[in-house]
């Protein structure tokens, strides 16, 4: 039963995905609906000639003519209105109620006319097919009007239009059965194919986004890699020269990291790097930038932060890291970090210069015994930066 329902109603089981699909294909769906309405109304207008042949030019013909032209005008206005609709729910509801009204009008026309096979084979059959195509979204929205037109016409021919032979009634039942089956088949295959195409498009976009994200992220830690960090940092440095807002760089290097790898293995070393980045991420603001610029070397770019604020953050990170355990190591084992800090100055010709000064401060922290924070001296002369 579930498989049969999926065949005739190929909507996504995920409501959010279905909603996004409807929004993405709204313009195309409206176009399909407008074409279907035009075809249906062309058939309606073409039958004016049949009304004249069957009814002459009497009052009944004038009544039917006025009714058909009114319906044509209404659906003409509807097709123009649909071109301006921007909401899925409004599009679906407007079309559903309008088609139900149209079905009622066509049943009224059939009630006033002599029964002929040509009549229902032209207008009703075309109408049923168009209804299945006029609602690309909700399955029930295209099924209910089609079944109303089918059931109403069949009941009309059996109980109201008396005197028909069994052959006409059989042809009526078979023709409506076939046209509804054909409508279900065509619409289901069409909209299933479109949803398959949309699912593939979504998967492709997700894959492209993942590739782009991986190109900017460090594979192990998930933070910005060196290339992405440098690109963002250079943009921030250019903004510093325009706005003169404080910009401070922290260089961080794990102490004796090679010893951790040699003693516990690279698996434990990787776990230390991950734990370190997770902790540091909790100590900085969302607008700050954290990146891995080397094996065990990291950098933090603090936007709108003075040297004193950066030193406070650095000391907090240093002290917190010293309390982190080495997972997989001995209970008493800990690791530490050395930090060098430099704030951007007007004399810095480029971000390379700022990077080099922070790196020198990091070197001083290492020289002074590690597990400490060192501040870079102010710029005296323009030096050559580092950009590996």
C-alpha cells in the first residue's frame, strides 16, 4: 500500500524538503498551471459551436453562451493573476477553489444539454487531464477536482440523462476510468521526475558546499586552515588601515608536542590538537578568527581588541590549557602552550609584518621557558614578514 501511494503521490516524506521544492519550482508550476487552464478553456470555447448545433439560437443557447464566456473570462483573469503570485500556499488554494468552481459550472452545462458521447469525450476528458496537470504540487488538490468531475458526470449520465443505452454508459465509465488512470500516470511520473531532479540538485549543492568548506577548513580540527586564515586576516588588516580600529594577532604553539607524539603516538597527538582547538574556541568571541597555521601552531585574530585585552585572553587560554588532560596518557600528564602577541600598527606595511612580529614574540615565549605569554615590541623599522 505504501509503495502504491508513493507511485501516485510522489511528494517528499520530509515536509521541509517538500516546502523548499515547492518554493524552488513555484514559477515553473505556475507556468504549467496557466498552460493547462488555457488548453481547458480553449476546449470550452470550441464547444460553443456544438451548443449552437444542439440548441439552436434560442434562450438555452444564449444561457450556455453567457455561462461559457463568463467562465472563460474568469479563468483568463485567473491565469493573469497567477503570474503575480509569489506564495506557494496562496497559489495552491486559489487554484484549488477556482477549479472546483469550474467543475461545478461544467456539470451545470452538462445538465442542460442533451447527452452525447462527443460532449463528454471532448470537454470532460480534456478537463480531467488538464486538472491532473494543473496542480504540480499537492496530490489531493489535483485528485479531488478530477474525481468530482468524473463522479458528477457519471452520475449525471446514469441518473439524470435517462434513456441512454448500456453501450453509452459502458463507454462513459471506461473512458473516465482510462482518462483518470492516464492522468494519474502522467502527473505522477512527471512530478516524480521533477522531484528526483530537485533531490539531485540539492545533493549536488550540498556536495559543492562541503568541498568549499573543506577547502577552507583544517582536516583534523575543523577550524580555518592556513590559506583561509591568511586570506581573512589580510582582509581584516586592510580594514584596520581604513578604520584604525584595533587588530591584534596571537600566535600559539603547543610546547613539546613532538614528545607527546613520540611517547603516546600520533593518535593521541591528534586528540590533543582537537581538544586544544575546542577549548580555545570557547575562550574567544564569535567574531574572532582561529586558524591552524602549522602542525601544532595556531593563530587567533582578535577584531577590535587592544593589546591589554589580548593579553588577558592569552593568559586565560594559557592557564586553561595547562589544566587539560592528555586523553590516552597518564592521569597526571598535561600539556602547555606558549603564546606571542602583536597588535597592528600604522607602521606595519602588510599583514606579513604583523604576522612576523607575533611569531617573534612567540619565539621569545619559548626562549623564556615556555608556558607563558610574550608581547611583541612596537615597530621600530619595517621588517620583512613571513608568508609561508
